[in-house]
């Protein structure tokens, strides 16, 4: 059996990238051959996430026409049983269904058009009541979108794009997503049903690092940890401001910011402006093998970002670290109501009020068994693929 997995880029660490690599690992472990179709990748990312070197990597240009032709070429040259797509669905649709090719393809939708900053492809949906309800229900959907005044050409482009996206999703064999929120958006925007398969944390990873060493991350009484890309969607600036307020209130807290991105200089300047530069450590990229010690050594893991899901809060919770997340980080569907978890609106006042509550949590009250696992994700994927491949062979 052979699968093709397609994604535009595997050049950074992130949630979608992790899902792709876990799919590759799972299928490879089940004896499948895997072809990875990608426009841009970093071998170090594949190695960090444990992708076997037996994977056949095909690099394409990233353009719609070239990507479509490359998918067509792979289908002509390889005996592909199924295609798994990640932000590649339109291209796979164009390479299959118009040619009468019924190869099953499964999009894993990490986020709809609503989850991209200032995304012009929102335009075709903007006048519907259901769209407005979706926007009002998720703070980040409004916070990170400025109303545009597009040209006629841009407007036409957005309508064609979204028509094609809907067609591609509706023509797929099954759609997978990680949260009920994105599931609702898919149904509302594209009239598409989807299945929930939650990314998570490997059981082996939890067992391996359960007794990991504790580090002295800061010289403060309490340490708050953030692990994310440094872009504005992650709201690390909100966290820095909250730490500044807590220090003014007498809490001896330090903040460790792990991750890289274009906002680092801005965040460093902000901490300097607030007079807490010595209490904010920018750790940069932290290797996968070192992250468990960071999680274990922090008093609180903070995730204030706008996220359609979120794996790092699950990893922190699996290390028995209290977790705070914003209401529009939809890993909250897994964590809400669990011991050692607080979910609040993404504003400074609520975070300043919430963090001291988490500082009082006894880590032994945290139950890592509630965290979804990659093994469970693999079983869900197996059931879906097996049904489609068996149906195709009949």
C-alpha cells in the first residue's frame, strides 16, 4: 500500500507540521510506502519529528498549476492508494476529479479561512449571518482581521478560490479536523461534514520524560513558560504585560519565552519598556528533547494565543504542569474543567487574575491520562483509511 501526503511547507516546527510527520511515522510503521509532496522543507524538522529516511520526498514549486501537474505525475507513476492533504486540497482535487480519477483523498483541515491574519478569501462569506456569528464567537477572528478594500481582481480571485475550496472539500472522501470549532466552521462555510481526530502526545514520550530533570529556568520564585512561534497570533505581548502587572502586584515571577519568529525584537523592546527585561528570558528554539525539562520546571504553562487547536499545552499538561489557555485556543475543548487548567478570555486583566490561581495548584492533582495521544490519532486514521481503501478495492 502507498500513500501520498501533501503540504506546502515543512520548514518550521508547528502543530500542522507535527501532524504531517506523525501521519508519515504511523503509516510507515504499518508497512505503507509514503511519498511526501512538499514545496519547501527542512530535513532537520523531519529528523526532529522522527520521519524515517525511507520516505520518498518530491519537491514542487508551490504554484497552483505546477503542484497540480506534480500530483498528476505522481498518480501516473506510482500506485497511490490514498492521498492525505494539508492546505493542499484544491491542488489534489484539480489533479484527480476532473480527470475522472477517484483516488481517495483526505484533507486534514487545521483551520478554515477564518484562521489566517487579514485573509482576503473571507470576502465571499462576509455578508452572511452565519459568518458574522462565527466571527463574534471567537475573539481572534475579529482581532486579527482588518476590513479590506480589495480591487475587483482581488475580489474575483477570492470568490474563485473559495468556490474551488468548497468543491475540493465536498469532493474529498472524508475531512478530518482537530476541534469542534473548526468542524462547525467547515459545516457553516462549506457545507462539509468532518470527523474529529485530535492530535496529542505520544504515550512513549510521556513515559520517557515522566521523571525528567528539573531545570532552574529563572532566578525568581515562580516561572511562567510560553512555547510558540513569535508571531502576533500567539499574543506573547499579552503575556509579557500580564507578567509586568503581576510583578507590580508583588509576585516574584519570571517569564521564559521559547520559540523563534519575526516578533522577537518587538517583544524584547516591550519587556524593556515595561521595566521587566531582566525577568523575561528569550530562550529561542528549544530542541524537542529538551522541551520536557522546560515544561516540568515551569510553575505555569501559558498559552494566550489564537489557535484552532494547540499541542504544546497538552505536552505541558502531560508533564503535570498547570496550564492557562485563552478561550480561543481550541485545545480548551480537551482541557476545560480539568484539574490544574484555567481558560480565560484573551485580555490582560483576566490573565493577571488567573495566573496566581495556577501558582497554587498541586502538580500531583494533574491527570496526564486525559491528554489525547498520537497512538489514538493513528487508530482513528487507520479506521478511516482502511474503510476507504477497502471500499475502493471492491
